[in-house]
C-alpha cells in the first residue's frame, strides 16, 4: 500500500476528477488523501477518502470583490495576472504550507498546474515521485496549437506556437507561484530555483492530462512522460432523485437547454439573469437555469425557465437539447460526454481554449465571451446549437467516443 496525496486546489471542477482518481487508486489498495478547499471536505470523505485539513474557502474567495473582478476582467490577460497575483497574496503562503503538511508522510504526490511549481520542492525534500494531473493543456510549450491554452495559431502545428509558449506560457506559473515556492524551498533547506530550473523540473514530471484525446490530441513534441489519459468521470447520479418540479418541467415539452456558469461569480447576478431570460425567450427554447455560485435566477421567471440550485450534470445534460456554460474543464467534459451541442460563455483562464476546441470540433457555435455577452448574441448561439442537425450528429458521435 502506498500513501498518495492529491492536491486539488480550485473549484468543484478541479476536485471532482481528483475524487474519481482517488477512488480508483483506493480500489487498487492505496491510501489516498485529497487536499482541497474546506467546503469539499464532506464530499471527499463521503467517497471513502481522507480529506487533508484546509482553511482556504474557494467559494468565499470567488465571491469576494477580488474574485468577482477576476471573473469579470478575465478577458484581459494582463489584468487577469494582476488580479490572480493579488488573490494569491492572500492565500499563497497558506496554499503552499497546507500542501507540505498534507504530503509529509506521502509516498507520492499528485498536483496540477496550480501546484506544480511548489510540489517540485516537496518531491525533492521527501525523495518521492511527483506527478501532475492537469485538466487542460499543461503550461509547457508545444508546436501543436490544439494543445495550448493561448496559441497564436490554435488550429495549426507551427514553430510560432512553440516560440510563443516558451516566451509567455512557460514562465506564467512561476510568475504566480515562484515566490511562494522559493519560500518553501528555503524552509526545507533546499536551494532556491529560477524559472528556467523550475520549467526544466516540470518537463521531467509525469503529466497525466485528464482529457480525451478526441478533444485534445497529444502533441508529438511533448516529452514521453506526458500523457493524454481520457476524462476521469465521477458518476454520482445513480441514487439521485430529481425534484418533482424538474420532472414536470421535462415532461411538459421538448428537451430544454441547460444554462449555468458554475463557480463563475459576478457583481450583477440580476443583470446576468435578465440577459439569460431575454435570450431564452428570443431563441424560442425552454431552459433549466442552474444557479451556481453566481446565484442566478433570483427573480420571478417566465414559465419557459426553471431555476434550480444545482443538478448532477451526468443526469441532466443527456436529457437536454444543448448546454450553455462557462467552459470550465469539468463542465465541458460533461457536456461533450452527453453528446449534445455546447455553447460556451468563457470568462477567464482555460475557458476560451475550450470554447475554441468546441467550435473547431464542430460540436458548438463560436464562443460568446462573458464580457461581450448580450441577450441577442446568446440567443443567436442558442439557435445555432439547437437548429443545426449536423452539429447535433457530430456532438452525438463525439459523445460516444
């Protein structure tokens, strides 16, 4: 039996595949501990896994003024970096301390792109393997634009992509986390690192991309220790019973669309709800509105919309005509697996990448960036997703793959 620590810093979409992996490892005789935001502790333990103690509340962070600004200005990459740096000033030292405490007795550590910079130090100090399980392309340069979050030539294999990646993509994690990584290294009596040394260490890691190769292909120029494994789904809907109002709503007409923006908060949930209501009305569709952390739906809604706090995606999405969401990695995976067209309204981080991939694969229309969202643009995208038979067939085929 090996003791394995999984560091799942982030929102539900980051924690859910970590639980799926943890359950699989437990099933082969290992003991798994997951470090995640404090609000996920009961969920982790309900699946028979250890939850490492944490004082970080990611939902409260996203609901803060800084978290809302991060979402609303995520389209501006320079502003996004500044806002992320400010948020990390509040929690960065604690993130690193909690990761070290959760890993002291581990035989292996599995991190992700939010923790790889400092798990390098943990592996060195303890002389144990450190792996990474990113849910999106790892931030290592490649010529293949299909596997780069911010490729200048996203649909091509080109040296331009590799040059751009080395110049701007690879240093990005170090700019955010390098200061905290070196603080840990000093505490552990390890020599400080430079960005170049840290990138070299991350290139030597075993990287397990929890993504389907049908969505993100494995670049030919990545190291042999980088893999694309397929999505890690955590199916929980087996015992879930839909509320009567949802059953009644589904039975009252043709399949509706699902709309929700997950962990993406905002300073004006009423305004965002109004845009959604107007778009659904204009599109002629019905919709299930998932409130999420943004608190959508807090008003009287017309009969063609039903608002609920949340519904398991693996239950809901296959019953929909299309899904509209923020483009988080986990929600995108669930939508593609369901085999229905996807409309992505990206706000920040890797979300624009998934919007581009959905469009390139022909399973959804062009993404509608959150900062450009209007009722008219959203209605146009919804009509495109629900009226194109070819798109529906491609979505169904990709779902089966």
